[in-house]
């Protein structure tokens, strides 16, 4: 399966960032040119510390969440999944290749710019129910 150009740019920048301390202006330009407004929204989410990594103990389960305009969206990076409407209506229909929440999570993770929240396993089910709620 051919990887879309904008996804390749994102993956290459993230790979390079693992060996750098911070993102360069050149990398920001590459991402902006490749991903457009989705990158702009993602970068705002990263800078505004709206990317959260929940770590549950003692299980070690990890749940990524990005706080969006409407609510909090659950991210599953390994599955390349987001619970947002953009993912359901545009990414799933192949009108877009990625939503801004997934971009934000990838950048925040590689840059270490996320809010790390440690919770006990007993709160996992309650939080998962909250994240699954759909706003009307």
C-alpha cells in the first residue's frame, strides 16, 4: 500500500525529531506545506498542552487523549485511530489521510510535549466511558 506524501513527511520529521532536542523552522515549514490547516491545528494543540498521556497502574495501560474544540478525543496511535468526527467522516471515507488529533499526538509524543497523567486502574472504566460519550 502506497503511503500518502503528507504521511511520509510527518513520519520522516518524527523520525528525525527522535535525535533532536527541538523542532526546526525547516521542519515546521515541511509539515505546514504537507499537512496544511490540519498541521496548524495540531501544532496549536501541542503548544497549548492539550495532548494527554494517561498511564494506569498497576496495569501499565496507556491511553492518549487530545482535547479538541468539542470534547476530548481518544487516540490509538498503533491503530492510527481517533474518535473524532473528522476521522469517521473524512479519514474513513478517504477524503483525508489523517486528522489533526493524530498529528498532534505523534508530534507531542516524539517531542515529549504532553501532559502525563498517572491514574489507578480502578478509574480506567470510568474514564473510558467519559471519552466514549458523544456530544449532541
